[in-house]
C-alpha cells in the first residue's frame, strides 16, 4: 500500500495551494521540498476573483492576509512606446461587469507563509528535502528525495518550477524560449494616491507596471533589455527612484522609499503534456509566461483546483483517464492565454511599423467598443466555462468579496 495518495513536489504558491486543497478533500498528502517557500520574494501577485474564492475555500482569506493586500479597482493600459501611431489610454473598470474589484494584490512574501501554515494545520507531511528522482509504476509512484528518503504515492504533482525534475523524469518534453528582456520586481512609496488603479505603461522594451499596495505604496514590475536592467539594478535607491518617477510620468506624485529589488529573466515555456505517467504538472512546471495581465499564478491556481476537482471521489487519483482529462482541460485554458501574452509582448519588442500599428489599432478598438472591452475583462478574470468548483461564485448569488 502507498504511504500517500498524492506527493506534491515544490513549496511555491502552486504546490502549497494544491497540497492544501487535496488535504482538505481528505487525501494523504506529502510535500517534497527543501525550502518551504521563499518568504523574501519581493514580488506581489495580483490574484483575480476566482483565485480569491479558492483562498476563501482554503480558509486563509479574508483573515489577517486581507490587511496586507489591496483591492484592484481599475486597470489602465497606457501606450508609452513613443510610436508614431499612439493608442489612447484604456481603463478597464470592473463596474462594467457589476464587480467592485478585479481582485487583490498580495505580497508573495506573505501569501507563501499563509499557505504553508495552513498546509501544516491540514496535516500535510513535509519532507524538508527536494525531489531528486521518481520511479513510475503501473499503480503508483515512488519519489526519492535529495536526502535519500523514498515516498510512495498513487500520483505525483510536479510543482517544482520551470526546471522541474519530476517533469523531466516523467519524460515530458517542453517548448521553451527566451525573451530579450529582464523584469525588475520591486516596490516604492509615492506622495500621491493610487486610487486602487494598476497601470501598465507599454514601453519600447516591454511593460512597466505599477500595482497598488496598501497606503501610498505600489509594486513595480519593470521589463527592460537585460543590459539596461543590470544598470538599473546597480543604481543607488535615490537614483532608481528618479528613474521610476520618469517611468510613471509623475502620475503617482513624488517617488521614494524603494523596496528590495530582484531580477527575473523573461522566458516562456509550455509542456508538451500537462500530465503523463502518473505525473501532473502545475504552475511553472507546466507553463511560464511574462508578467503581463497578471495571468501566471492565476492560471497556476486553476491548475491546482482542476487537479483537485478531477481527483474528487476517485479511488486511484493517478488513473490514466483522469490525467488525460486534466491535460485537455488545462491546455484549453493555458495555451490561448500564453499566445495572447506572447503576441502582446513581442508587439512591443518588434520595432516593426506594421506590428506597432496593429497593436495601436487593437487598443483603439478596445477603448471605443464596450462589448469587446467587457469580453476582454471577463477573459482576463477567468475562462468563460469550466471553472473548477472551488473557484466558482456561490450559486444564485452575485459574489460580494469586499468585506
Ligand atoms: C515579476 C513577476 C511578477 C508576477 N506577477 C504576477 C501577478 O501579478 N499575478 C499572477 O497571477 N502571476 C504573477 N507572476 C507569476 C507568478 O509569480 C508565478 O506564476 C508563480 O510564482 C509560479 O508559482 P509556482 O509555485 O508554479 O513556481 P515557483 O514559485 O517557482 O515555485 C517552485 C518551487 O519549487 C521548488 N523546487 C525547485 N526544484 C525542486 C525540486 N527538485 N524538488 C522540490 N522543490 C523544488 C522551488 O524552490 C520553488 O519553491 C509574476 C511573475 C513575475 C516574474
């Protein structure tokens, strides 16, 4: 008999969420990971309403996390490319969909510990060592940790990030590519209010995105060419603040109090199979996208919730039919989003007049045409059909998430 029903590898937000969900469903879950999440990560993640419902289901929202998060009341796209064909600024307002907020912006450094302590409460067993190898049998898996322990389970969930060991061991190949961009993630204080608005300034080297945090503070994801990003990283805080001031056109007032900065080289990755040989891929083990439109972790949480949905009531949670259903369902959600994000990003980097004109025309259409704008907003929030059960609004009631 297996020790566990499910073995999750990786204690990032996707793996922790999956472990919590499955433990809540009464599964025996092991979490194979050396470090228990990176609580010093300077990133914030904008989580949309379906992801918030998942956190409610897990019992960690609203709670203490809510005080450290900020509702996203509007999203603004500003064409800041300096191109000849400048598109008008577009504001996406959730009121057009009857909602008060798109979602909330969470510091990852707080979300990860909250998930971690919930996983402990729910009885998830932590190994304290990374996954080193996996052996796959017809009726289960055996995961070997870096410290030499061996854990038996019916299925493994690979949440061990973009260089996933489990994915490799399961023989799943990937398509991966690099962008000529690096993102600087940080945060900053400002003298003016942000009014809950996140602004994506589309510049020639990629988006420069401010995302509101509580008080007069915003997170920043600044995509730049790698050499320029390295120069910016080397600047003293005061000089970096002056660059942010220029980047925001002073729209948030005087910029100060720069938080820790970290570089993220921009890559894209998609697994050729999302599940195979008793291994299910979730999060960045399955797909990596540049941080445009706040899609990455929202998709990853849908992966976790979808896997839990399919496993519900299954005697063998790693059976072949379940894995093939997971593959089809997740591919349908992830691949078109990845293509839209890729196109949007490349249209900024290309420098080709035709591409720039096409992007400007598309943004113009969005700003003028309400039904198209609403359709894009709905799509950005979640897939139109097939949302996993723990992410759906309660039946027959409009979700009022602002407590
Ligand atoms: C600058 C930036 C801003 C972003 N903003 C947003 C946003 O606003 N909204 C949004 O939805 N998404 C956003 N994203 C995307 C989001 O951060 C990622 O989708 C998310 O962090 C992926 O989580 P994960 O758990 O899949 O991977 P990771 O966070 O990479 O976690 C993987 C974990 O696996 C561990 N690991 C590695 N190897 C092994 C092994 N062999 N065994 C066990 N464990 C292992 C690692 O140590 C790590 O803890 C952003 C990304 C970036 C770069």
